[in-house]
C-alpha cells in the first residue's frame, strides 16, 4: 500500500525515489557528454569509432530489451532496480580505473557502453512498472510530472557541469561522477520502506519466449498503446534527423558560434523544467488524451521555425529558441501524459513487457535506423533539408494519435478493456 499524502512532496518514499533519480539523471548526463570526449580526446577516435559507439548502444537495447521486460514481469521490481544501479556503477567505474593504470582502450569503451545500455534497458522496463505500485495509479500524472522535473534539472545543469568536470579532472574521471550517482540511486531505493506487492503466482510455467510474445501481442492489440507505439516508430526515425543534424545545421548553415549553440540547447532544458511543473495541472484541466494530442500538435507547429530559420544570426537564433524553449515544454507535458496513460491502461502483470517493447521499437530500432537515413539524406540535400524532412515526418506521425480513441479520453480510467 502506498502512503497517502496531500502532495507527493510529503510522501517520504516518493521523495527518496525522486532525490535518488535526480542525482542519477545528472550523473547520466555527465556520462552522455563525457563518453564521446573520452573516445575523441583520450583514445583518438574518428567518425567511424563514434558511429560504433552509437551502434553498440542501440544493440544493447535491441538485444536485451524484450527479455528485460519479461524478467520485470516475473520478479519484484525494486530489487532489480537496486542491483541494476550497483552493477552499472561497477561497469562505469572500470573506465577511470583503466585510465589511471594506462590500460584504457577503445574496445573497453565499446564494451562499457554496450553493458550500460543493456542494464539501462532493464532499468527502463522496471522503473515505470515500479512507480505505480509505490504511489498508486491515481497519482501517476502528479508523480510523472515531478519525476520529469528531475530530467529537466539534469538537462539544464548537466552539460555545463560535465564540461567543467572534463576540463578539471579529464573525461575518464568525469565518468566517476555517474558511477557514484548510481550508488546514490541504489541507496535511495534501499531506503524506501513501503513493501512492494508480490506478483500473483503464475497459474502455469511458461517459457520466456512465450512471455515476450505475449508482451508483443499485448501492444499490437491494445487500442490505446498500439497507436502510441505506431506513432513512436516514425517519431523516432525522423526525430533522429535532429539528433544527427541539429548541431551541424546550427554551426555550419546558420553560422551560430558554440556559445549560442549552447544557449539554444539549454533553453530546451529550461522549457522542459517549466513544462514539468505545469504538466499535472494541464492534464487535470484538459484531460489526458486531449493534452497528449494537443501538446503534440502545438509543439509541431512551433517546430516548423527550426527548418525555416534564416537571416541575421540574431533572427535565426530567435527562431531556434522558440521551438526549444516553448516546444520542449509542450513536449514534456505530452510525455508526462503519454507515460501516465500507458501506466494507467496496462495491467501490472504485463507492464514491464509493454515498457520494454516500446523502448526496443523506438530506441533499439527506429532511432538508429533514422540516424543512418539522416546521414544519407544530409549528404544529398544538406542539413537544412534533412531537418525539414525530420520535422515533416514527426508532424505526420501525429496522425496515428488523431485516428485513435486517445483524443476522447479524459482520464486513463475512462478506458474500458473489451
């Protein structure tokens, strides 16, 4: 049973979870920034080695994701999260240790990124499945809003903090911060006092392959989750165009300097923070379905300014700032609504597999595929053309939501399984 409080800020166990995850997410932003710098500055990596880093990260999600989802639905989630954090800390710790002894090689970096990705896939399947058992399904929007604040804080302060650490102690030792943050996260989970409900005993033993197939079928035949999954495929394929081309577009075609590039990207973190603070109120006012669809449409309309940006640097920067500052805030509200909806309409017994399926489809398949396509497209028509195609593809993907029952849902409880 979860402890009731007027606000989740007064819920002691949720507060422990929030603090641990905020520190962990900050550490993860440091590693996300530092790993490519380890490859480039310490190991002399070129474009091919950096591409391999992206590939092995996606392979981790692709190989482990579906299996992780089945494990999550078999076992208690909190012990999985604790051990996952501790093992990730040990894996990351190997980088500064090897660097200190002069034995760090690019092959070790590949292995660490792969193992961290595998463990991250397990955590990402278990974590959203654990939260409803801690706070109750009736408080998911409030809880996800506050947890989104953690990510926003990390995105605002993380990159500059990481850059300072790299300059101060070198890139390999900066990764030590993330290892410590995972230990803090594990301790915060250990300190949670509310017992996790046990899974009901399985009527019959089934092979893990059968359970994975059950999770895939659950997503495919679910009238709410399937449109979200279908939308995530083109959303991540075309979203990868931004991931690959955005910095090149700003620096080479719009002629922003690195300082302005940093300001534009940081504005997205500020917008996300504001969005996370208002997400719960927006969902309560508009309804979970209208919020999800409305925020997607509004952020897409603002997003067209990015491929259209031109003129003097000041004008181009303003056209980029608006989609980052306001658009990222709208997308954060959309993300809170989407996650809360998935958690609210999915039975607990398959929630881990549903989370894992969505993660594999989006980050294990769609995003790396989109990154390859984006690189090819940019070679043919330039970065601006690639960004324009990325925006158009993401905008069109909203159709999967419009022609589904989602816009009519005021709350997740309005969904009645048939």
